[in-house]
C-alpha cells in the first residue's frame, strides 16, 4: 500500500506549526538532545506508523524503530522510538500522535469486522471524512479490509437515484451499459428481495443489498440459488462487528461497511525526555 507522500506529510506538519514552534523557541530548548517514544495505551491495530516516523525525519529527528501498519499492538507496547533535537521532536509529536490515533481507530474496527466475518471479504465505502481518503485507505488496508470503491471514476454502481432517470426494461439499459463499459462489473443497489431477483435476471454482476437484515439476505440467496451466472451478494448498510458473522452465514459474498470511519480514535501515549 502506497504511503503518504513527503509533500502531504510536510503539509500536515505545516498546519500545526506554520511559523515554527513558539513555545520551544521561546524556552530556548530547541537544540537540546532528546528521545521520544510512542506506545499503545490499549490493544490496537497500528496504522500510519510509517507516516508518523517519516514526519519525525522530515522535522529533523532520527527514527530508531517503528512497527509497521497492520501490527497488533498490546497495551503498553512501544511501537515507535526516535531521537533528535527537542525542536524536531516537539514539531512532529502531536501531529504524528494524532495521525496514528485516528488511523488506528479505523484499522482496529476494520480488523474487528474482518475477524467476525470469518473469511468473507470486508469492503469499506468512500464515506471517510472529506480530505482524508489517503489516510483512510491506509488504515482500512492495515485492518485487513479492502476499499469498496475509491470514487465515482473507478466503479459502476447503479443506485435507485440513477434509476429515477431511467425508463423501460432494466435488461435493455443494463445491456447498453455493459456495451459501453465492457471491462467493468455492473453493481446495482436494491432495496427489496423482488428488486434483487429482477436485477439479477437483468444481468447485474453484483447486487448491493442496502440495509437488508441477515434474514432478508438469506431470502435473496435462496431466490437466486438456481440462477445461472448468479451475481455476488453484497450486504451493505449497518454492517458492524456485532452482526458481520450473521450476514456472512446468511450468504453474503462481501460485507460493505462504513463503520470503521466512525470508530473512536485509539489512545497513544507519547513520552519526550532529555537524552
């Protein structure tokens, strides 16, 4: 998974100290040698640790050790250590800490849903906070999930809101859509068992079942059992670590969720001291 660029990380550093660190400069301690460590206060899945380490380097510090994204860290486990002048450590401290806390929150909840799904793939939506997609994608991958779609330019997903502008036989416009985009799988979001059957017969490659209960997912799976070339069933809307196992057992081939993006940030302890 591609890491955030130095330019992106430098921008984050610049947001926190656009004209330098006033307190450290005024105290006259900027050149003093120091050490810094990051530790998990509770069990978590690490994410964006590489980016936190790189920000320390960009600020002028030296990283001695960093555990990679995707690592399960236990309570109290130190996962990043660095050294350098106090001005460098103070500059990168809070931005790096906050980045890891938010990313680890996403990764930890994503991993909880992945574990509960017991082998059924978990795909996260594009419902991340605006302006944070690069961080969210890194965190989702660290949690063992994949992205459902990265944006409108990437995948073909026909919502009811699209179909409000269409008329005629679904099989006809479906065939035209496939003709125009022969390399793309057509995903159709449906809201009922009957709609699922209709669009499966019309040629949808994936049926996105929006806010179906596990029992309704099971009904769709049963209704499509004898269909040749049946579509993948994607359970979407309200999928969490508490019900992922039920959706998987009901016959969903993929679980689509936004839940990781609303996870509480994890708590990271940072210690700075004179070297």
